């Protein structure tokens, strides 16, 4: 630090002899500012920078990952992956459910195209009938759509919070995302609906009296 002060002093003496009086105070202030700037102080400090602890490095890594996840393209890709994995995991096998308290009466479909591919939507309307003797207030279920050879086209989760009075039908409409990672879903927009088979798969039902029905269990 002493060497730096000596160098500044020499430069100041040389400049003073050539300087106009009006610039004297401004130049001195500038030289003092340079002397105490963080960059110069850091450069003259012989002590090495402290090594960050393991906790600090982990925290820094987490912040970097969060920054990457918030990049729009990355966030969208993660969303698509999660949606695809959840859809695949949540779709049960298409087995007959003769004792289900709900039955599928009918369905309709149209494809809603967005300005971008990720804005495309499946628009479904489905009608379910409560064939049990008790009102239903909550359901967990899926509608699975396949072609005539049994190949899956798409599956959608049913709206859970719908009340179904005993012996009556209820019509539900909604929009579901079209996954760009599953090209077969676009078949819904081009296939004849008579060549598409819809299978209702109910995993569980809660009745108005708080009793429940679960698929595969002895009721």
C-alpha cells in the first residue's frame, strides 16, 4: 500500500506543474478516489479470498439451478415432462368395472388449436350417470381413449369435485393440455369418433354420507 501511495504522489507532482489552477482540486479528488476504489484495494491486498464453506457452495448451486429453471424454455420443458409422467402413471389398466357406481353415457370432442403448439387444447364434454342409490360428491377417475386395436390415444383425468345425484346424469365440459411429446394425441383431431373407444375408469368415489367405493375392493 505504501508503494501505491508513493506512485500516486509522484504522478501528482508531475501533473501539478502542467495543470491549470482551476483543475487542481478536481484532480486531487480524482486521485484520492482512485486510491480507495475497491478494485485497487483488492489488488493490493496480499491475503487470498476466503474459501466458501460447503453450505455456501450448496446454496450457490441451488440458486443457479433455480435461475436455470426460471428460464421460460426450460420451465416449459420441465412442465411438459412432469405432465407426461403424471399422465402415464395415473392411467390405470382398461379393465371392466361392472360394479362401478358411475357409467359413461356419452362424450364429445373438438380440437382447439392455439397460436403456438403448446397452446393447443383438447376440449371434451362427457356425460356420467350415477347408477348407485346414494348421491356422489367426489370422484377420482380417468377417461381413456383408444383406437379399435386398443392403442392408447389420450387419457384425461375427470373433474373430481362434481356432485352426481342418485340415478341422474351430469354433463361436464373442460379443456386439457395437448402434449407435444405425445404425437398420438393429435389423432383425436383427425380420427372418426366412431373409431375411438372411450373407457371410463373409476378409482374411487365418496358418497354424500361419507362412505366410499374403491375399485378392486370388496364393497
